[in-house]
C-alpha cells in the first residue's frame, strides 16, 4: 500500500491515485511487488534533522529513503522528501515543481528496488531510469 503523509508542513499531492498507479507501474516494470511504501513530505529543517540523527550527515538534501523490505521482491520503506528542497531544485534546474517532485519520488523508489548512486556509473544508471519512468 502506498500512502502519503506530511510532517511539519502542509502539503498533500493532488493526484494521489495517479501517483499510486504510476509508482505501481514502476515497481512492476522492475519485477517487484509494492509493499508498504510511505511518502512523508516535510521541510528542509525536518529532513536535516533526520539526516543528522540517522545518517550523521550535516547537509540539506531533497530525499532520504529508509528501506523496510523484509520479503524478496516486495519493496517497502519510508521515503522522506523535503518540499522546500524540491521547490528550490525546480527553480534551479528550470523544471516544474511537479516534475521535480516525481523525479525525487521515483529516485526513492529506485533505491528501494536496490539501485544505488554512490559511483558515477550508478548515478548515470539511476538518472536514465528516472528519465524513462518520468515519461510513463
């Protein structure tokens, strides 16, 4: 089940059914099953606190994904997204807010699917996947 929450901000996606269908398609295209996936929208400061507390990093970020998967081929997890950072990135990259939000959402899903972005090669693979799934 895919659910949407907000912490310390007022934000809710307007097209939750469309997003659920899109995310489900992405997961199924990767030959996995949707488990319990929570998207938690928050502020920069909220996500910075999570970054410091759980990852020991003292930088702002747009997304943090916590994998909660316990069964093979079933993805589950909590995906925290800073709406502040999405707005900033959309402006910086001259992209619409909605497209930037979807890019970050699918980035989190790709992490739950086992993709990483530590090396340049991994970043390139994730970027290609993001672009492909954004076109669905």
